[in-house]
C-alpha cells in the first residue's frame, strides 16, 4: 500500500470528521458546479447551488465548511477552485483500482460504465464462473475465472472489490476477497455481508432504494 504524504494524511484525518450525510451530498455539489462551469459561470454561491438542486443554502454552506475552501462575500466560491478542492477532498483525483465479482446484468453494466474513472475508480478485471464469459473482455476489461482471483491479486495493485454476485454466494465471495487481500467492498447485493472491523463496506442496494421509492409513491397516492 502506498504511503500517504503529509498533506494526504491531514486531509484523511479531516475527512474522518465529516458526517456521512455530508459526504453523500458533496458529490451532488461537485456535479452541479461542473454544470455551472459549462454554462460559463466563474463564481457560484450556496444560494445558487441551492436553487439548482433544492437543498437549503445554509445546509450547503455548512457542508462546504468541512472542505478547505472559503468563498467571497456576495460573490461566492471561485468555480475552478471549488471543483478542484471537492475532487481532491472526495478522493476523485487519485485512481483506485478494483476487481468486480459477478458479471451478470448489473456487473456488466458497471464494466461498461467508463464514467467511473472520472470519479477515481477503475475496474481493472472481473471474475465469474460462466464459461461463456471467462476468457473474454467487456469494455476492454478482462474476465477471469473466480479461481484465478488469488493469482491476479499478485499481478494487480488492487484493494477494492465490487460485489455483484447472486445473493446466495455473496458472503462466500466476500470471505474469499478479504482472505485474498481486498480492503474495501462495494456491495451491490441486498445481502448484508459480514466483514472484520478493519474492512470498509459500502452497501448500495438498488432493491432497497426501490422499496423506499415505491413506499413513498404509494403514500403520496393515498394522500
């Protein structure tokens, strides 16, 4: 693992203080500010961002207070600086390499999503047991048999695993990944995987989000 620079260590320490809801909102601000830059804007205020994404301006200002940037009174933040600072703070400027496990419909879609690289994630290889997939490539990314994982860990500088396997093997594959040296798991399955305390897990269940959307939709219809 690469050793952190002093600046990166300070930034990491600061980022640990940031509430998770704030971390989830910061990429929204970044995307919005990039759109404003495309429109020719040189400065942007919390109020302007608020109008675009319907989040209270005071909340935006509070969220941005965790980031090492200050705006000018009645002018706002310099757009280029805000973009650079947010990208650096969120870790999007460093490329993090990952393995993907399970090249089904969702896994295949992630392999085709070249936009992930713009946010600092590069899937460098995928693993599956389907003989029709093993030995092929998708979007230039090689697909290996799952049994080759440990060998490929020695060949690639990877510490992130993207989990898109069927639910019944999610824990088994997770255990294999961690035993092989994976330090963070981006879990797209609806299964709540169990990991040691030192392993980072980000659960992104599409089904859970669907359940929330359907529930709110039904509630609105009842009203």
